[in-house]
């Protein structure tokens, strides 16, 4: 059995070759942008960040060869998932540590019921 040892070549748009012409690239229309946003459930927001932070994020994005806005979206998604997981673990741990008060709850329910009958 022979192994295919050819390395996949990047597409022209991936390397931003200068031989791309206007016939193969274009700007999305407002309708297309809306359709993309709807399909990806994206919502435009406005946020104020320090210029130095934005510059750092742009450098990081450039290193990873992505845009800085998708990078920020990815960072926020990862943070939200991590924090949600931590909160759920803490809530689960907290509820497991609370003593079971079934007997006390039943006592108060009986007391409340007997006062209604009296």
C-alpha cells in the first residue's frame, strides 16, 4: 500500500496571491451579510476597549492568521463556556454539600397543616 506524500496546496485566497482578480472576489451585499449573520446567529454590538488592548489583539490575530474580530469572538466564546462550566460545578458542589432537611421540612409541613385544621 503506497502512502500519498503530497502536501495539500493552499487555495489562492488563503495565501492572498496577487494573481487574484476581481472576477473571483467581491464584497458581500448587505442582504448577503444579513443572511450570514442570521445563519451564524451573530449580533452587532459596540464595546469600548483600550487602544493598547486592541493593538495586542491585532498582533495575536496576525500571528494566528485570523482577523482580530473573529479572534475576539473566539476568546469570548471560550471564556463564556469555561465560566459557565465553573459556575455549574460550583452550584452542583454547593447543593451536594447542603444537608438534607427532609425530616425538618416534613415536620414544618405537618405543623402548618395542623394549624390550618385548628
